[in-house]
C-alpha cells in the first residue's frame, strides 16, 4: 500500500539546511536513509552525464599518445557522441532506479509538472506520425538529434533528477559537477581564442581563434556557457569556505572570458540575463560580500575589458565586440537579415500546419517550401536553414501551436512554482545554488530566442528545472510488489537492448566517416552500406551511397574517354561505368523515396542523369527533366535544381525552357556565376550574343579570374569586330 507524504520536502520535515539556519524550500537531509547500491548507480550516472556530456568529442587528438592525423571515431565529432553518452547514462540510471523500487520499494517523488510533461510527450508522439518525415521526427535531424527520442530522454532526466536530488547536499553536488565540467569546457575555449589547441580540426567554417571548445560551433558553445556562468557565480556567492570561494570565482572568471570570445550575440544576451538574475537575487537575499569577492569582481571586470578592448581592433566584424553588438540592431544587413527571413519561413510554416506542425526537428525539410525568394540572394544558393534560430518558432513549426503551448507551459509552470519560493525574502546565501539553476534556465531560454537547441546543452535545462522544483516535490512511499523481481529482470533486458541500440547508432556514424575518407571504391561502398544497415533511418547515409556510386561512375567514364582518345579499347570500362551509373541511380531514387522532401537528392540525381545523357544514352535527358521538375516542386526558389534542369533542356536543344530556368536561377542568386555562363552560351549559340555581354561582364565584375567568362566575352567581341569589318 502506498503512503503519501502530503508535506513538500521543504526542510520542515525533520531535515537539515545547507547553512546555519533552516531554509524554507531546501530539500531535507535526514528524512531519507542511505542509498541502496542501485540508487547509488543511478546517482553516479546522473553526475557522470552532467560532467561527461559537455566534454565528449569523438576526435582523440587531445590524447597525448595519439598521433597527429589520426581520424576521429565518427563523422559528427560533437553531437552524436554527446547524445550517445546522454542516452547511455539515462538508460542505466533509469534501470538502476527502477530496480531499486521494484526490489526494495522506496519513495517516488512528484512535482505536479509531470502530468504536463506527459501530455507534451504524447503530443510529440502524435506529431511524429503526422510528420512530413516520421523517421526524422522520431530520431531527429543528423547533428541536431532533437526528435521524439530526445524529448523522451529529457523527460527521463527530469524525472531522475527529481528522484535523486532530494536534499540540499545532493543539489550542491550536481552544481559542483556542472561547475567542473563547465570550467574545463571554458578553459579549452579560452585556449582556442589564444591560439592554443592540441587538436587538429581541419578547415573550420567560422573565424579562426573564435572559441568553440567541445561543441564544434561558437553558437552552440555560447548557449552551453550560460549554465556554468550562472552556477559558478551562485556557488561563489553561497560558499562559506574561503578556499572554495576562490575556486568558484576562478571558474566564473574563465567562463566569462569564454562567454565573450565565443562572439555569440544570443548567448551574450542570455548570459547577461542569467548573471543579473543571480546578482539581483543575491542582493535580495542580503548575501554578504568579502575581500575575495571584491578582488575577483575587479579581476573579472579587468579581464572582460581587456578582451573587449583587444577585439575592437579586429577588422573582422564577427570578432569585434563593438561591431558585433551594433549588428544586433542592424536588421537590414548581415546575419540579422537572413535570420528574419528564416523566421518568416517558420511563421509561414506554422500558418500552413498550425495544429500538428511538420514533426520534431524537420525544419530543414520544411524550409525550402516556405523560404522567401530574397533569402537565396542574401544567403547564397547553397544555404539551407536546418534550424530556425528561434526556439518558440522552431517548436511551433515542428509541433504546431498546441505543442508550443505545452512545452512553454512546462517552462512557465516551473518558473512560477519555483520562483515563488526563490524570491521569498531570506537573509542568507544558502538558497543561491537554487537561484543559480533558476537563472541558468531563464538565461538559456532567453538565448534560445536567437539560438539553437541541441541535446548536448538542452538536457541541462531539464536538469536545472528538476533541481529548482525538487524542494517542492511530494513523496509517495511504495512497497516492493510481489512480482517486482520478474519486472526488474525484464527492465534489465530492456536497458541492455537499449544500450546495444545506442552503441549501434554511434557505430553507424563511424562507418559513415570511413565511407567519406576511404579512397578504395570497394571499401567506400562497403562502409556506407554498413552504416545504412546499422542505422537505416539516416537519410544522409542513404544519399551518400548514391554519391559514392556516382563518383565511381564519373571516374570510370573519364578513364574510358581518355582510353578512346588514346585509341585504346574502352568497351569494358564503359560497361563498368554503366553498371556504376545504374547503382547510383537506384541508390538516389531510394533516397528520394525515403525522404521526398529533401531537395539535395533531386539536384544530385538530375545532375547525374545529365551526365548519363552526355556519355551513355541521350534518353536519360528525359529522366533528368522529370526529376528536375519534381525538384522545382520541392523547392521553388532553388537555383541549383533550375540550373541542372536547364542543362537537361539545353542538351535536348529546348532553348526557351533552358533560358527560362537559367534566368530564374540568375535572378535568385546574382552572385552565382554558372547560370549566367550557361545562359551566355545559349545566347551565343542562338544568335543572341549581344544579350550575353552584360551577363559575362557581371560575372567578371564579381570574379575577374573567371577565364571561361573572359574567353566567351573575347569571342563575342572578336566576332562582332569581324562582322563590322
């Protein structure tokens, strides 16, 4: 029979407070007995998750015994390993806690938010099956992974934290674990800013010496840093031991510097909000400062001023704090302009499917249908937004308005219920650790108004929400059921199966990496086929198989052409090329069938059919037109698909159709030269050379080194002069 403790675990039920006075709202120390072995395993896993996930990367270059140039373990070096550790620790912790309850009985703690979380998960499940692509909605987009499984994982982490962080000492332990992990991440980021990095990352897609640490992207690092910023400051102000106060302030100093040198505007806003909340509530609770505090305040101010002053001489606008801040209000230029265009696409997507949305983490598939045409000119024809950079719009377009209301209802409920406790006047610093977690939540949510949610950071939001609600949790005492041992064994089997699946998910990306770096044709194909067999739900793996066969076909047909030109017999090589072509075609068609909304696959296949029409059989041109037109339906404002479709028409001497699509492609992205060059070629071939001149001049004005454009222009001028003579 279950016995319900109607009093919240607030320190009145016989517990001890963190400090000298009892703290209303602090979890009890003595009301619960010592942990069982199973509970201890769950507790260690929770702390290990908080410590290891932010640090986890799959590039072993930091290990001193690893040779330079050693390949990473996975193609995605950051997110997939964080997800793997996160899910692995969650599975083991849930299994251990469940074993304890089933075998021994114990307390089950509730916060009255679980029912709202349950409704939200039910809604995510429904929208996964009504999604534009259910596999993506369930597993999440590659390198984002925030699908149904991750939301379930967040809920499980929330539940575990509520069960295990049942007293002030454990809450402080979680804060300390996050502090040490965050300090290491921040220190590495500061080292990158100073040019010290033991790992060779290759070519980075952002500015040199901009901190990205173990998150692979400064924007993602900036979001994570909000948590150690708030927690380290709260620990410093709440610590009574002088040496530990010094340590926590040192960690806060490192986090502040890293926060600045990530040069992420949304994180600056969210981090500042979190810091001000901690400071404001510290003042509200009459926290007493000492010489250590004042010394570090001066040091932190000086360090921040030095970093900012140093940045002001940077010519790169991103690495210049002044220019970076001023760009926040520059709505007509830079990334702010394209950001508003992405938001516009998300709003249009919400209007199109306001109830169920398009499915979790599917924005990359949704964006081509709703992006404004001007986005192509501003961002370039290759740019595809796979995230809204605004979490409310991201959630609204993915889960519909009901999903948004449920998720933000969870956030609002947590803030309100815990905030009433934390804002209650109390003279002392004990409650500041809870304040740190509360401020971290608020700051991170503020950052998400402009940033990206990734599992490697967002799981800490759910940990923090559970922590601030934990003192208000109500306990129910349950006895071990008579059938508990049977279910406990089944639970172990489920955890083992889930763990194997988790490792398999990771291993698939290892084989994907092998397929990208293997030079041997057979090895490359075998690797990607292995990746697909281990994880058949990743559309990028499927597309890679088609690309691999296509590149083999191109290599073989190039070899055949060289042999023919040399007067050698090339028939066997042509037959091999044709076989590779058919394999590439089959793989690409399968990829399109698997995810019909993925625009890139239409571009790949149309381009390949054009090659087939040129070198194998002219009838492939008709297939190129068919796939090209389907691609235009998927993305109306896609210059790449229009360019390859125009080539199909050009090969069939359907010049009017080719001119139409090339003109549209050139209008969409004026900076892309290829449509103008092919259009100029058509004009020259059809006796309209004068119309080609401004197109070629436009190409040369942007890229004077385009010798092909200069050659065509010289030819037109020469022919014109000859005609005049």
